C-alpha cells in the first residue's frame, strides 16, 4: 500500500459574501489524511461540517471554496466542476449525513436507492445491482436484507436508516468516507452499534474516514487523530489517545465541560473565550498521519 496521503488539504478557505463583506466560514485549514480515522470536533458553527462539504464539492453558491492545495489521491479537487464532482462522489469519496430521513428518497424503496448507486457507477444490470445491494445490506448487519430491500424509508428505524445510508455510501467502494454527525439522532446504544459497523467496514476496506462530531468522548475513543476547530480554524491537532493532554485553552475548556460518571459538580464550568482565538493563526503543520 502506498504511503502517499489519501487526502491533502492546504490552507482551505470557504467564503460567503454578505452585505458586511466576506464571511470566512473556514480559514487556513490544513491537514493530510491517510487510510486512517480522523476526527474533527468543535462547537456548532466552528466550520467542521463546512470543511467536509468543501471537500465533497457541496458548498452552495454564492459560497466560494479556495485552497492552496486540495487533492484526493492524484485528483486536484480545485479543478473540478459539478459534473466532475458527480463522477467522484460515491466512487472515490462518499458522505454520510446526520439524519437518514432527510437523505433517503421517501418515495423509493431503500433497496432500489442502494442498487441505483451501484448501477450509476458500474453500469451494472438490474439483477447485478440488486445482488450487490443485498450483499451490502448484509455487510452492515441488517437481518433479513430481502425484506428490508423492499421497505420505504419511513418503515425503518433511525438506526437501521443510518445503516442503510452507510451501505449506500460504501457500495461503490470509495477510498474516503466523510461521516457528518452520523449518530447524533440516535440513542447511545444504537450509536455504538452504528459506529462499530462503520469501523468494521472502514478497516476491512482499507479506507480513510473523517468523522465530524461535537462529541469529544466519542471521537477520542473511535478515531486515531483529532483536529479541534474554533471559528473556522484548526486550533489543535493531536492523537486521539492523547486528547486529555491537549494544550490549547479552547480544547481544555471543552474537555472540562464533559460530564463524568460518579463526579458530582456543584458549579458547571464555563468556557471562557479569548478574542485572540478569532485572529488568523498559521496553519498547523503537525496534522499528518
């Protein structure tokens, strides 16, 4: 297996024009990704989801995506138009979104939706696509895939819907999977089941994974590395196992706010934000595999 990075991001910027001037939702973001599990964490509005959408080519107009380098393998993502991204999505890079009920077509059976993805990328016959979809449903631990294949999205639970989304995103064999808050709409038990399935498939297929989340506990236990974002920038990068040793005051504040079993607090800690954190910082250079 090549040691070359699967994804290289250098000085990524996402800008939205407004009456008050350009709003920089993402700025100076740089990292590389191998065939590993990378977590991106931060509060709502920190730019983590926008970073994932920029990589996927899903930033809507009038937003602008700019970067010194944005490369997936040997493909320069900066040069692609929408048609180029459509060829790439699913086949080489895929994205699992937050809530499957907003991502699945309500008037198509789930099996047909998965099979369509296979047919689009492999020009397979209806029979071949159906067989591949059933195999993929079984791979994500769905019992009785023949029955589930014929169901509509409203007939499946949230946890099963997210498994179906994972099956749909992986059926074309992408190299990189971006999961944007894939378990936030699920209860704790189902969260771990879905993450275990995702982890199994990523490891088995030798893929890269970007897990976007606000849950530090989840990311630290599931990922290999963690990037912490604040106000559109990466303020800290570390190995997930060393997250408790983070140095940036923002990361320390997030960690301090986490509840601990068996530890009762009379006063909840408050995150004190320093205006200096809003200033541009040099892109981190240690966020490499």
